[in-house]
C-alpha cells in the first residue's frame, strides 16, 4: 500500500490526470460503539479463553475503558485532522 499527499503550502495544486489515475480516495467514518464492542469483544474473548474466570470477567471492563478513551480522543478538538495534522 502506498500513501501520497500534496504539500498544502507550495508547488502546483493540480495533479496530472495520468498520475491521478493511479490513486484512489478512501474515506472512512468512525465506527459506532456497538461495532467497537463487537469487534473488541470477539478478539478479547478469544484471547482470554485460556485464562481463569477472574480474568475473563475483566474483558467487558477492558472494552468499555478502551471505547471510552477512543471516544474522548475522537471528540477532543485538539486532535481534529487538518491539512497539517492529517494523521490524527
């Protein structure tokens, strides 16, 4: 996989069509909490299957804490993506 972007401050802002045909724009929306709980739940339940019951009971708490941190980061205005900080 290759990633390319334009410099927002210098150079030409037009892309040659012969070059542009090699790239695809992909935009993803943030997943809903139900989707995150399902994905992380399946992964952690599989990984914790050989642990004792006390550790298995922590799976739901780990998922809730992870989703809480994820949601607080995505809603924080400090981490909103822009042209200079697109990687957030």
